[in-house]
C-alpha cells in the first residue's frame, strides 16, 4: 500500500466515513470541502507523527502541504524518519 493509499484510508475512516478511499480524489481540497477542519488537521498531524514518525512538533508546516491527499502523502514521504 502506498502512502497516498494510507492517507486516503485514514481520512475516509476518520473524517469522511460515507466515502470509500478509492472514491476520494487525490487532488480534492480537503479544507474547501469541509473534510478537514482545524481540529481534524491536528488529528491528522498527530497520525503522521505516530504512524510515520514525522517530527511535526519540531517543524514549520505550511497549511498548503495538507490541503489534498496527494500533498499530505508528499509531506509524509518528504519528512518521515521511519515507517512504522
């Protein structure tokens, strides 16, 4: 399973339960659609840190990096230190 697949699965399970992971477009704007809110974005970042050991507490994060599943996967792949 790719990072993008993991991201889409996590997002649909936690924040869009009526959507299947394969039904979530890679480039959908998660903020504009309301799938991600400020609270769910924090939860997403905690998941990135826990699952992929992304050091989210010690880095500056541009909200645009988390705007689509594709960008989130790229953010993880760029910053992870060890895959769980």
